[in-house]
């Protein structure tokens, strides 16, 4: 599962940056089209929920989602991993 911030809902309050144990949410620096500075995600693949939600069949951690006043945080399905051929030149 992939962690996402819905930019149409986020108001840039940065509450999510305070709660994540992995500090995945970092304060943003650039306003979007609505003038909102949305947090940026630092290596979101580390999120407990992204990694283990499928295995456990329920939301794990989820503190960021609980604290977000605008329901802007969610997880979406990712496409299955497609191995790609890599040519190694010696
Ligand atoms: S679910 Fe937990 S680990 Fe994942 S981004 Fe939110 S606060 Fe961080
Ligand atoms: S808590 Fe929600 S509304 Fe506030 S900055 Fe984070 S994603 Fe945006």
C-alpha cells in the first residue's frame, strides 16, 4: 500500500509531522495551487501501515490519519511489482 496526502483536502496544519514515529511527514516548503504548503513524504515506504496492512488485514499505526483534521491521509493500492531486466556492463 502506498501512503498519500490528498492535496485537495490538506490545509497544511502540519499536525501529521508531529506524530509519525518514523518522521515520514516533513514540513513542506512550496505552496501548491491553492496556496497551501502540504507536507512532503520522506521515504513513505517505511510506514508500518504501508508495509504490513495487507499481512495483518487491518490498519496498523494510523496515528497520522487519526490526527489529520481533514481526512487527507490515506493508503492506496500499488501496482504489483514488475521485475525489470537490468543490463550490467563490465
Ligand atoms: S501510519 Fe504511522 S508509521 Fe505510517 S505514516 Fe502514519 S504515523 Fe507514520
Ligand atoms: S494533518 Fe492533514 S491537513 Fe494537516 S498537514 Fe497533515 S495531511 Fe495536511
